[in-house]
C-alpha cells in the first residue's frame, strides 16, 4: 500500500512538472511596454486572448495575417499598437516579397503567429522576468520552416539582379539557409528586431522548463500557386489558388503592377563634380555631372512634372495619384524608384548641410547622404543630417534600381561613375483588363510628355519594354 502511494506521488509530481500547454490557448505577451530604437518591446501577459474590436486593426489583421482573422469575433494576443507596429516593422519585407503573394503570406506567418496568435503559449516562452519581454523562445516546425524557405528563396528583387533573401537573410541569397535566416531574424544585432528571439526548430513536441510546447506549424502556400515561374524557379505554370481569407491573392495569375520607366543622361556634359569626403578624411571623390546639385534640382522639377500629368477619362481628371501602386496598407504615397527619393524628392532636403560647431566647414552634404544611403538603403543616414534614406513611400531605394552605366561592383566607390539615372513609376494593375483602361489613358499622356520633352541640360528616354503587361 505504501509503494502504491509512492508511485502515485511520483506520477503526480511528473504531471505537475510537465504540465501540457492549455489546448484552448493563452497569451504570453500583449500590448507594448517600452520603445527602443529598433522597435517596441511587448508586455508580458499570462491570460486569455482578447477580442479585437478596432475596425482598422481588424482590417490590418485580415490583410497581413489572414489565417488569424475570424471576422468580428476575432480573439488575439495583440492590440492596436502591436498591429500598427507589425505593419511598420515589416514594410521592407513587404516591399521585397509582395510580388510573390505565397512567399509573403508564408514569411509573414512567422511574425503574425508570434505577435497575435491566440495560442501563443503553445509555442512561445518568455525567457526573462519582469513586465517587459526582452527575450523569447520560439518553437517552430521544421516542416513549416523549410516550406516557407522554399517558397521564397528564388524571389527576385524588383529591377535588380539579385534575390530578396540577400537583403532579408543578412548574407547573400546563395549562402542563406533556413537556419541562418532564423538566426538573423531573431537577433537584435540586425537593427530591426527589438528583442532576442531564439528559434527552436523541431517537428516534435518538446519540454522547456517542465512544460510541453508544440511547434508553430501554420499551413503554407507553395510558391507555384500564386507567383511567376521566374520567382519560383520552376518550369511549370502556377496554378491559381486564393490565400486564406481571400485577402492576399485574387485567385488569378497577374502582374502586381505596371512599370513606367524613364532613363536620364547628360551625354554632352562631362563636367566632374569634385567632392571632399567628410572630416577627418582629406580624400577626394569625383562624381559624374549627373550628381551636380543644380542638376538634381532640375531633375526633381522634371519628375514632379510627370507626377502632375493629368488626362481626361470618362469626364474625370486622372492623375498619377489615382492609378499608382501604393506599397503599404493605408498609405497615400505612390511607389516611385528614383535617386531623388534618397532625399524624399524634396528640394529642401537636397540642400541640407551640416556645419562644424564654428560654422566654417561643411561636415556633410547631399553627396555624403547619398554615399551613406547607398550602403544601407533602409536606414537613417550615418553622416548627421538626420534624414531618412527611405523614400517618401517608406520604401528602401537600392542603388542598382536607380543608377545605370557604372563600372565595377555594386559598391559606393563605383556608383559615382554612373552615366544614367533611372526613374520608375509603379502603376496599379488589375485582373479585369477593362479596369486598366484608365491606366492606359494616363500612360498615353505620359509617353507623349516624355517624347516631347526637350532640355539643353538633360536627355530623357523611355524604357519601352517596361510598358508591357508582364511579370517583374
């Protein structure tokens, strides 16, 4: 009888030590408690998920995390502030991967589940003590990880001869693996992750601190089911299939946007722009005449003239703002790729300078800003002008998207030899071709404007193949 009591006590102790996570789900964090330069830190919270009532937040959840959206009765472990931060924190990812909806859906699931899943405690464990989350264990399914990775690994950067994972993985795409991708995403050293995330990759349930955890294993959508063969690396045509909730893909293969591209050169001006590097350096760097500040102001006037093009369509005045592709949910800013976007297409920003404390020497100007942004395109510059490198639409601008004719590798010491600037306007595209008539009307006026443009200081031409409806 005593032995039976002892055995019962042992089993009871084991049951307490290895308590399985509630099948109904609980949160481990909720809302935001502290701001850091890399983003907000969430608050620790051990409780039931809460009904998300804010309509704007519900729409964000539906657009970005459709697997978690359940209409007006949606319960989550995230609030309005966290969803707003999720949009801001993933803007670069959205920009890089949006041309392949399957990949974007799968990749976003990592952060959607971590931030908002009503069953966070099934696969997340806060490792630090206190009211603010500083470190987290994230148990993730190996099957999910490799399926997500395979759907994204061949997605190409728009207008660049490289893969998106060369930016997202923290190393070249050819060297990126599922494991070092997670390692980079979870490290605060990447400058974008506000707290440490230790990913634990497994297909099996595991025990951490005496509790059972079940790996996050959200369903994925194969790349071939909503993306071009070019981005999937497969010869067969993709089969249409909508994303969960029907919010991130319309069920038909179509280009995401139309491109209108202008190439600007100065073939008759070989003036050298001599630029001294910021102190304490005494080195000099020569730039082509394209980089002359007065020419950049002239180019900005030309770009603005294109933005102001208007055409009558069915008795309505149609401008670029009416048809442009907007890369971010809820934004009014059109997607434009231009060297001018390093200065947010703003005359005053081009003229910004930083003087020494005595007001005698220029410590930084527009070319120092460009050189800084050409190295880290998605960050604030490092030369002290306190100006963003991102575009007015909060997009990263990569030099090989907006410069042409430079020799050597994609490095700042070669960009100064560029012989052409490239400006690309992205236009919304529709599956129903009749809805593209309004875009074609504006495109016709745009083509006429560029062909008739004359200036003694610049030569402009259109890259005609990019006016066609095709995948990019």
